C-alpha cells in the first residue's frame, strides 16, 4: 500500500509549528543545517523534504513526526482533531459557532454524496 504525503499540508504544519516556537525560517535552518531557501521551499511545498530532514525539523520544533504528517496517516485522526482545536483556539465564540455550522453542513453533505 503506497502512502502519499500531502506536502502542502506538511509545509503549512511545519510553518505553524515554527511560528509557534517563535523561530524564523533562518533560525530553523541554522538549527538543522539547512539553507533558509530550503525551509521556504518545504513550507511552500515546492520541494519534497527528506525523512532525515523531517526528523531534524520535528526535533527542533518539539513535535512528533505523526503530528507533522497526520493528514497522510489513516490512524492519526487524534492529531487532526488537535490541529483543528489549535486553529479554533484563537477564534471568538461567534467564529467558533460559524465554524461549527460549516462543519455540520459539510458532514451532512458527505452523507448525501455516499
């Protein structure tokens, strides 16, 4: 069974964790011995990150590989839920109600597609 990584989601997640850690692309690059331009390419998904580099990034950011690639792992729904909760944390109560309705509508439409 071939598993395809979603490099766009991976790059966005790396960026979010990097910013949460208070690091610039340059600082992350220095810590893992990688050029700033490579970090930029990884975050924008214009290049595919190697496993050794991904491990270094995860270690510097203090996250697990599962957390970085959770959208590509069928068993990682817990991390997806944590990711969603993290995104909602900065929303106002009104924004959270709006997102809840969006999710409800999407889930209902999934049933109609089956």
